[in-house]
C-alpha cells in the first residue's frame, strides 16, 4: 500500500485527487489530509478517507477539529501549522503538493527532501525557487511528477531523461497550449470593469479562484512557462505558447525530425492526477472518453501580449532568472488577492506588477532565505501600490 499525503485536500486539485484515490483502495492509503482553515470540509474528508493525520493552519482550528473527530469516534490525529504540514509531507511515500501559492513552498520542499514521490500541482514553488528546488530534487533522489495538465502532457510526450535537456532528446521546442481564458475576445476597453466572478468563470476548467484569475490575465500561462523551463531543463526561447480555446490538446513536443506529439483528453484534472499516481503504469481515473466527432474541431492562434501583458512579464522574468520570478509571483499573489477583494481593478493587475518588477534589483538567490526575502519585499511593494492603482 502506497501511503499518500494530500496537501491542500479541500481545494479543487485536492478533491479530484481524493476522487481518483478512492477508485483504487487496494493500492493507496490516505496518510494525511491538510487545509488552510476549512474545519468542516476536512472533518467530512476525515470520516470518508480515515487518514492517520490531518493538518490545519492554526492551533485553535486544529483543536476544534480534534474535538469534533473524537466525538465522532475517529482516531485521526490533528496537527497544525507549517511544522505539521512538513511532518506529514516528509512521512508519506507519495505527496500531492496542491496548496495554492507561496504557502506551498516549504511543505513541498519537505516532501522533496524526504526523497519520495512528489506530484507537483503547486507551480508557485518552482516559480519562486526553481534552481534550489531542482537541486533538492537531485540531491535527495526525489521523483518529481508534474500535475499541471500542460506539464503532465509534455512529460507524456517526452519520456526521456529531462535533466539532459532538450537537445539530448532530439527535441526542437515545446508547444505550451492555453485556452486563452474567459477574456480572449472580450473588448479590451471593458477590462477595467471585470468582476471577480467573471474572471473566475473559466470556459473549460473548474479551478480555485487564484488560478482562475491567473488564467484570465494569462499570468497562469506565464507561470507555467517558468515552471516548464525548470522541469524540462530548457531555456524560455525553446517554449512557444499556443492559444487553443478548446483545451483538448494539453501541450505538445516538437522533435528535430518534424514530428509533433500531442497529449489529448477531456479538460479534467483527474487524468494527469491518475497518470502521476500510477506512473509508470496506467490506471482508471474516472474520466470519460474523448469524443472527437462531437468535438469536431480544434483551433489554434498566437497569444496576444498586448491584451495579456502578464504573459510578457513572466517571459521576461524567466529570461532574467535570479529572483525576478519570485518577485513577480509574490506581487501577483498580492494583486490577485486585492482584485478578488475588489480593491484593485482587473486592468490594473499587470500595471501594478510592472511597477513592482521594474524596481527589483535582480540577484541569484543563494538560499531559501534569499527567496523568502525577495518574496516579502515584493509583497510589501505591491501592497503599498494598491492604494495608488485603486479600483
Ligand atoms: P484551491 O484554492 O481550490 O485549493 C487550495 C488548497 O490549499 C485548499 O485546500 C486550501 O485549504 C489550501 N491552502 C490555501 N492557503 C493555504 C495556506 N496558507 N496554508 C495551507 N494551506 C493552504 O486551489 P487549486 O485550484 O486546487 O490549486 C492548487 C494548486 O494547484 C495551485 O498552485 C494551482 O496553481 C495548481 N493547479 C491547479 C489546477 C486546477 O485545475 N485547479 C491545475 C493546475 C495547477
Ligand atoms: Mg495548467
């Protein structure tokens, strides 16, 4: 039995992961489930999946959950805080890293340092600390498997040893596909009035609110570009973003002989989750067959960086290296949060990010502390600009 910890089990990826795991009770044991503040959701999950541990962010919520569980006859033990997260990440055989944002970095790294199987949904940890993160994967012999649908697709189309880089595998370039989000065709002069609910209504995927806003600004594709550079040991110049509104092709790899391999499927995260859980085997994910006749057509277009400046900002950060992408990521988390709380307009998100980034003195981070300092500084600058950019 493989013992699995799901970090962020109450979120969109977490719930899909539990759905896949529950289809294979003979192969997987749920070791630990974690959430930020959702006591009730974690309580319900604990009764169904009977994990050894549960983790909540603060001690008071953890105590409340522990009392509820005891009263219900459950033997699960509740831990709290970053220490609890890192403990259950280090003790499992397999960890699904599905906390959203920078909060996922330390627990995901704890899983990497324990040398187990790490299923990476939390793209922000690679965006923040790419080199340090990949060095830790090598140093501790961890098995890193991408969950982001694009990166999982690339991994499936490029089964060679990634750390040898693209040339060693005869790969010419990576084609990173994206739907273009909900505002691909919305008139640009209405971007200032976009509401949080409009931004979170993605045409093809159901996801958490932060990644949904990132998809609407196309920052998500930018973060994915940075993520792909680290995962596949490749420079940003070898990755082309292709807008593909139907989200049926999840990304492609072009080889030097002209072959282009694509991975296709329904836009349902249970496919990459099941792929990574079963890897190198295959197992049922519960996802329906793709009906190509019903689908009928697949469209492709070039990305529009005028419309979506976040994509350009992320590519520039990828090219700059150093702490640029950690700073961009931190400023973006603050801006998205402010937008969701109606303190910042949708149109102001890229303008605020640009202002934070142009003042960053870029250096190569030598340690996690350097990354965390860059993250804190960018957050502070972004926060101080919110009043100026307003809503
Ligand atoms: P979500 O908001 O639905 O869920 C986030 C989870 O993290 C929840 O369980 C929440 O309780 C927990 N969490 C939030 N803040 C926390 C904190 N400070 N400390 C501890 N736990 C915290 O997010 P999601 O859509 O499931 O996305 C999770 C990650 O996966 C993100 O990094 C996202 O970019 C990535 N991802 C998501 C999808 C998708 O389809 N949802 C696809 C690709 C990648
Ligand atoms: Mg993705």
